[in-house]
C-alpha cells in the first residue's frame, strides 16, 4: 500500500528523492541545507512526522516540538558561533509554500530576494 501524497518534504526530502546535504538528523527530526538558499548558510529543520504547520500541532506533539526547538537551538548556536547572528522562523498560510511544519535557520549575506 502506498502512502498518500503529503508534500514536498514527505515525498521528496524524507524519502531521499531529492539531492540534499544533511546538516543533522535523528529518528524524529531532520535538518538539511536548503536546496535554494536565501542566505549564505540556510538550513531547513522539520519533523519526520507529517504535521501541516505550527497551528496544527496537537498536545500529543509536545515532546516532538521540544525536540525541534532543541535542534533549532543547536543549529542557531552553530551559526551564532560562526557568524555572530542568525534568524530562525517558520511560515504560515500563504507564506508557507510547503505544507509541512518546518523552520528556516539562516545567516550570512542574503543571496536572493524573498
């Protein structure tokens, strides 16, 4: 039985169908270098479990959310050490092109317009 199409991250990134450079991963969360970065250093962090957005998190996802925040903190600390600044954010609604909860963590010079 095949899984239903979820989104770009479920269908391409997490299934290894898109060439990426992994930044860090474990059994519940996955971070990789953005395939079309906005900044010199740009990592995307997401749960392996499909969750549509920050607003669809459920109470049962609290441990996963804490794990995502811990990983975001770790990546942000790496960027702070190397560049002295970084941004960490997630998008919602029309700003969220991939309907899978994810955070952007980036630093350095902006490479292209938003």
